[in-house]
């Protein structure tokens, strides 16, 4: 079966087309107009048989109408608030259900699909950093949320305007950072924010590992590009791009309709 998923984030739309659970196409788009052709073949007909559209911030009428041009409503799950009939490939305490972001459910589903019967910590590096744990028994426990890298860099400038606004993109070629990377105020700020977040991540990993043992760690999200070299070669820590899309597809496949 060919399926399609859309993840509406804080800054852009991400979409994927899957065949037999393998991603065949990926799209990163700033607005809805860019993905209409993505899901259709040369004849204008949909190439996907069913679709899941998810958003933590709500799904606009513009997006709904665009998606309904691709498939009928009966073949689409719109998920921007709790859907009582939606089945998930893991268990979660009822107290967490309404308070947990949809993206975090998707991360958990992706973890279960890739590493079943394992203790897995999913760390998403985006506007915020989220820590999401799934036990080897398939129980999802949403963990901490902290400020993302860009938020940390902006906060230092906003709270202390004499400090420059540093953009990590401008320094990506010198990552990973060490003490010799500090040559001025900007690189001092960058070092503090980039490496500070990395030390936070390693601290959470150590904490979960001490509690559960045999931990597998998946790191994903838009800011993963700044940490791929930090992750490279570390035992049982894996850079996993597009884990949210993979998890959304897993949930879509788990629901027969």
C-alpha cells in the first residue's frame, strides 16, 4: 500500500510518501501550495491510497481543502486534537494523553517500529527539545521539554542586547566545537549554546540509561544538522532524520479504514 503523511510544524510543512513502510519521497515546503503535486502522478490522480495530516498548532481550512483535492475525506485522518478512535502502537497513561503533543506520539510510534521490545529514548531537536521514552514493554512516557538551540541564541541577545544575535547556520562548518573554536564573543555564545545543549542531552541520556539500562537513543528534528558530527560513532546513539514522518506513517498503517 502507498500512503502519505503530512507534518505541519511551527515553520514549515513536511510530507512523505511511503510504500511498504519505506519512504519513497520527501518534501519540505514553506506553504501548502508546494505539496499538491507531490502526492499526485503525471495524470493528476493521487498516488497515495490513504493519508494522515498532523499538526500541533491546528490544521487550517486552506490545508484541509488542499488535501481534500487529493483524496476523499473517508481516506484521510486529520489529527490536530485528540481522536478517540485513533489506535496507537504503544500504551500511554490517560493522564498524558490530552497534554502530549502529536509530534511526540509520532516519535514514540517511530521508535516502536524501528526498535521493538527495546528501551528507546527519542530526542527531538526543534523549536523546543523534547525527550520521549518508550520502554521495552511498549509504554510511552513523555519526558522533559527545554528550549531549542535557536531559542537559546535569541534569548541571550534579547535579554542582553549588547550581545550579538548569533545564527548557528553561519558557523556550521566549524562544528563540532572545542575550546580552540572560541575566538570572539560570537563564538563564545555559540560554544555555550551548542555545547551546552549537547551536555544537557548527554546528561538526560545518562539518566535514562542508569534508570532503565540497555538504552537506544534516536536523535531527530530540524536542528539535528548541528549535532550529526557530535552523534557520529557513539555507541547506540543514532541520528534519525524524519522520525516524525516515519512515526505518523506507522500510526496510519496501524489504523485500518
